[in-house]
């Protein structure tokens, strides 16, 4: 009987000692504001770049990623560097 009580106490201490791995969710308003800000920055980047390039921005659980297509490789590389600098700030 004592072994059972000791086992029960140890089990309860170990199970209560662990913190939950659930991350707090952001408020809906905060995510909408962040999305609006990133959309504005993306529009600024598109306006500042000359030539015909297309930027497709994707948001996933890790952050942001993008696809850049166009005719001039130098403009594509320039746009990629600008996006990296602005989105990683």
C-alpha cells in the first residue's frame, strides 16, 4: 500500500512539474496589423523596383517566404536582397 501511495505522489509531482508546450496565440488584431504592415512594405518594394518582376509573398508557420519571377536576373537578385533586409528587420 505504501508503494502505491509513493508511486502516486511521484507520478503527480512529475506530471504537474512539466509546463505546457502550448504557445500563446496572438490576438486577431495584432496579426491583422502585422499583415497590413507587411503588405504596405511589399507595395513599397514593388514601386521602388524598376522593370517587370513579380513577387509572390507566402506566410507560413516559420515566417515569410517569397517567389520572384522576371526577365532580368539582376533585378530579381536585387529584389530578393531588399525583401530579405526588410522582412528580417
